[in-house]
């Protein structure tokens, strides 16, 4: 039976969840990373194309490669986080469609650069949103960031040019002791029309 989540679960994913960049010192193990992907992979995407690719940056060596591409205001907190997830999109995601969308030939949609880019970015962004929700579902906090030099990140982590970064997420078990008040949200009346 499907039903509305219990109040505690809803609070963990929405009301009580924050974009958080400060964490306690608990590490994120490989089993948790696998669980995180197993949930995230179920995100809906156009043609089931799943263009997002993920790089989990955990070692000191990998963090040292990430550090120079971060904006100065994001650098310290990103390096201090137990783990950083780079979410990128695969500019040749459509090559996987015979496997991911068996029985349908949609190659004609993915010939020109612009529809490839817009579908890749749009769907990978949806997947990134699911990654945040999956992280919260597993008791983690996520701090999304676009404050980095994407071209420099791509040169460092994706030198063959195929993957293109969209977002870096700081992940860990949140320390809320110094978090700012949550920003206001638009009211239903201001954001929604029911026709
Ligand atoms: C696409 C995106 C880019 C963001 N970039 C940054 C960033 O570069 N640095 C930062 O500290 N926070 C960044 N944030 C965090 C937002 O400021 C935060 O999600 C928003 O204020 C809502 O906060 P809340 O989830 O705690 O309510 C980003 C969030 C998103 C979704």
C-alpha cells in the first residue's frame, strides 16, 4: 500500500532538512555510497537516459585536486566535509539508450548539440535533486554548490571532455550548531496556479 510518509520521515526529508555545509567527523563508508546510488538511480529521466555521472571525492589526494577550482567562499567548508560529490552529465549519454530504453530507437532526437545539451543538463539536474533527497533519506545532510570553476574542474577530473560538471555537493552528517536561519519560501499563492 502506498501512503503519505510518517511525519518524522517527511520532516527528515523536507521540514527539518537544510542545505548544510558543516558536518561532524563521521565518515561516509562505501556501503553508504552504494546505498545512496541505489536510491538515486531510480530518479525519473527523459527516455530513461540517466545522463548524470557521479564522482565521490573522499581521499585527501582527490580533495587536493578539487581545492583550486572552488570559489574562495566555498573552499574551506568543502575541504572539511567528509565527502564531496561531483555531479556531471555525460555529453554522450545517448550512446547508452539501446541498453536503457530497449526496443525504441530515439537516436534521431540526439544528433544536434543543443537538444543533447538541454536533455543532458535537465535530466542530470533532476538526478542531482534525487541525490539530495536520497542522502537525506539515509540520514545524511547535503550542501549543494555551483560556486566553482566548472571549466577548471572539468579539465582536472574529466580531461577527455566527455563529462561536464554541474554541481558539487558536500555530504556528511550535519552539524547544525551554527546554521543560518532558513530563507523564506514563496507562498502557494505566489508560486502556484491551479487551473
Ligand atoms: C544549484 C545550487 C547552487 C548552490 N550554490 C551554493 C554555493 O556555491 N555555496 C553555498 O554555500 N551554497 C550554495 N547553495 C545552497 C543554497 O544557498 C541553499 O540550497 C538555499 O539557500 C536553501 O537553503 P535550505 O535548503 O537550507 O533552505 C546552492 C544550492 C543550489 C541548489
